[in-house]
C-alpha cells in the first residue's frame, strides 16, 4: 500500500451578501463596512473556489515533511507534488545533505 501524506492546501472562495449600515453618507457607510466583522450567511459566488497559490502549497509540503518527520528516503515521491522548481531544488538539496 502506498504511504499517504497529509497536506494543508490553502483554498479560497467568494461569498456575496449585503450589510445594512447606518451612516451619514455613502463614504462613511463604505468606511464602516470595511471595518465591520465578516457577516454570516450569504451566497456562494459560482466558480469562485480556487486552490491557493503554488508557493503556499509548496510550503505546506515542506512543512509536512518537518512535522511528520518523514524519513528522507521516502521524500523523492513528494518532489513531483511540488509546483515550482525552487521548491523542488530545496527538497533535493535536503535529500543530498541528509540522505
């Protein structure tokens, strides 16, 4: 059986709703809305779900390696999951140094 790894992948999506703001002007209402806590409820904006940036995902892989203390001989299987050449090079350097 293939070993399974745990990754924390950053994701985001958009929710649309209205805030009811009492203010003396539109400018003031916008300022109050910008300083307000996130509202609850709302509607999901279709097709707004996306996986976070590649660099954040790469950091998740590298952090998982540290947290899980994955044996270095198993790490080559993770290189293919990294999105940028820089992250791949960092992992390869670690394998060379410690392996």
